[in-house]
């Protein structure tokens, strides 16, 4: 997903995640679920980052640097 343009958009994305299984969330953005999450421990975090539009990845920077900096 694209970067959120406002804090409100980020909040809406987070609320859309509520109640969904990881499989349902992955299906919404076209990502395949791994068969064994013990071997793919970082997958859940990456799924959330993609869905929310975070771009920092593993870099030591804020995920939504452009939000709230007005």
C-alpha cells in the first residue's frame, strides 16, 4: 500500500485491520502466508508494515516520518 497521507488515514488503516486474521489481512494486499511462522518470525511485522504503508523497514528511522511533523 502507499504511504498514508495523514494521521487519520493511518488510523483508518489500523482500524481496518481489527478483527481480521493474518490470512485475511494478507489476502487483502495479495501476500502469501508462510506455512511456518516459527521460521518466518519477521513476517507478521512486515505484513503490518506493508498494510499500514510504513517505509522504514529495518532502517533506524521512524516508520511514518512525514506524519505529525507540521
